[in-house]
């Protein structure tokens, strides 16, 4: 027993293991007929209910233009759950969950529909005991954010009465540059206070992303070498094998850098590079992420330190894939990037001079997201050059997905009578070390919204700082020519390889 700190380890241990269960509440989804809602949000709600993490009277309201009745909506949720839920289907869970499902039909500018929504929420407070606690999930194209939040205000739906809460959940993209993000923040904060707003970056809901913090700050091993004295560079890769699918309308004009570097990749950079927060609390985490994002510096020559490209036709997974410009709904003159690579620096004592290379692309060789911290070579080697010529640099690779885990790469003697050193790796795989499977990011994030836990949600400042990093790059690209091309199914354009080669480095082939 730790008498000094007066802790009771037995009680504390029990507390930690108690699942965090949401109190009385409901979720209103705007844009409920969209892909995200069907593939991610509805299944996540069911999975939470199945894991016993939602209150018994939990309610789900869908809002959309479709002419549906409550039963049609419930049927839609049922199909989505059957197809996409992570956990097994259980009739009794479904029966209970479907009791609290309602549908409200209308356009976003339709006052009558918002009055119906209000009545529906009141009715659920009575029938399901939701206690006036509702989160509004804006799973809608960004151009509709302003009208939806203003309608919520106009109809008194954002108001927290007594002990009840109201929260707004906002999907990315949060603006398309710094100016539009600021405008949007202004509009949202006219209606909701900062602690009522939850901006989704679903990468922060991933287990392996949260594990960056555990790896760095719950161990002694890595932190002493996590700096410019030992680290040569960092590579953050988010590669996808899919093309743009049916998302031409969203993607064209947005592109890879705005779609995922501005949010997912810069958040990964922030977690990898930030200082240790004073506690694992939302304010402390945001303060450190904000500091490090504020210290990010762009290299002077953007022509040499950024690359954008588009996929051309090629072979992917044994099938012929068309090029981006031939995809349905894409302007054949489009200059939208489906691949982007950038070199960033962080202007602080820990990282000065250490490049962070970020890259992402669609239709690349394989779906993989990883953060590779690549260490400097040993300053001196007692071995002959020939003994170590096959030795790479030491690296710690955080495998975010799909093969979740961590790899440590280092040199080891090859068995035999001569001294020869080659790379080997030590692996930690989630699947082998833990019996629990990882929840989907959206399960964690929806639960956190209902609990009012803001740790995993980027704040206004983080979003704005990320645009500040990206804006000059996008402007440079606008002024300079056309994107390069890369064959579908490969690892991106030759220009990206040249960008690293100029620094005497190369991309990893995960
Ligand atoms: C989304 C992007 O945020 O992330 C998509 O808009 C991308 O373009 C997706 O495909 C990837 O998410 P995940 O979780 O499959 O890596």
C-alpha cells in the first residue's frame, strides 16, 4: 500500500477496470442517409449498446430529406448494423436500441422540421428518460454546417437547461483553408461554447494512435532518445490502396493534403513530437499539441520539399484501375492531388534540424499507416565497413494499421565465423499480446462525446494552426503547374523519391 500518497490500490485498480458508461442521453444525426452514417456511425452506436456502454433509454434520431417513417429509419439502421457492426448481432440489444429510434424529415432550412425535431426530443425525454441530454452529429457537407448550427440556435435546441447538456459533433473537413476555418469557428462558437464542440478527427479514436502516448510517456526506454541528438528523421505514411470510389463530389478540389494531411497526419505528427503533458487531460494535451503545431516550420523551397501527384491507370489487386482523371464525376482538367508528400521541420530545442516527412496517397501499393522514427547511425563503428554494409538505420515503427503494433529495427550479428551485421526486428503485435480486439475509432469517439470527455478531439487552435501549415503549400501548388503522375498500385511518383534522395534518404517500403 502506498501510504505516502494515501492511495488505495485495490479500489483504484477496480475503478480503472470499470467501463465508462454514458449517462441518459441521445444522439441526433444530420446527414443520416450518407455513407459515414451507414458504415461507421450507426454500427458504432450498436456496438456501444452491445458492449453495455449506452444507457438503457439511449435514443437515436435521424434527420434527413428522405421521406421515411420511424420504421424505415430503424430498418436502415438494422441493415447498416447487420453489414458493418464489429460485434455479433444480438436480438435483445437490437430490440432495446430500436425503441429509442425516431426519424425527422426535412431540409436544413426548414423551420417546421426543426420544430418537429424539438418535439421529438421532448417526447424522447419523457418516453426514454434522455434527460434533455443530446449530441448533434453534423455528418453533412461543410457548406451546410452554418445553416444547421443556426437552426439549432433559432429553435432553442443548443440551449442547456438546468443540468442537461447539448453538444455539437462536427465532422471534417473543418474549412478548406485558414480563413474558412476561422469563419466556421466563428459561426459555431456563436451558438455553442468551446466545451460544447467536439471536432472529429477519427485517427485520434484509433487504439494505436492513443498508444503513441502510452509508448512515449508510460515507459522510460524511448523518451531519452526521442530528440535531435538521436533521431535522424521521422516518416509518417498514410497509404491507401483504394481510389476515390464514389466520392468525386467531395474529393475533387479538396485533394489528399486537405483531406488527410491537414488533420490526421498533422495530429500524428503532434502526438509524436509534442512534449509530455502535465496530465492526460483535455486542456493539458491540447496545450502541448498546440505548442508543437505552432513550432512547425515549412522549408524555404516548397518546390523541392513538397510533391503532389495524381494516380494514373494501372493494376491494383489484380484488377485494372482507371486513372484519377478518368474517374466518374472528375473534371478531366482537374489538378486535385491524390498523393501528397511534404517535408516539415519543428523549430524547437528537441527537434531543430530533424525533418518530418509526411506522405499520403490513394491507389498506392498497399493500405498502411505508420510512423517511423529513424535513428542516426552509430557515430563510430569498430567493425569493418564490409561487416555493416547491409545494416540500415535503427528505427522504431508504430504500425497504426492494419497490422497494429510496434516494430523495433536494429542490427544483429549474422551467425557464422565472420563478423557481419544485418538488420533484424523485434515485434509487438496487438493481436498476439491482447485478447481484446480494438474498438472502432467511432465507438470510442461517440462514447467520449456522450461522456463529455474532450481528450481526443482537436481544438480550434489546433485546426487553425494546421491550416496555417498547409495554406502556403496549397497556394504554392496553385501557382505552379500541374500535379505529377504515378501509376496506380505503385508507391507514388518518382518526384517523391527524388525529394528524399536530395536529403540522402529514402522512403520506407512498408
Ligand atoms: C478519411 C478521408 O478522413 O479517412 C478518406 O476523408 C480516407 O479519404 C479515410 O479514405 C481513411 O480512414 P481509415 O480509418 O480507413 O484509415
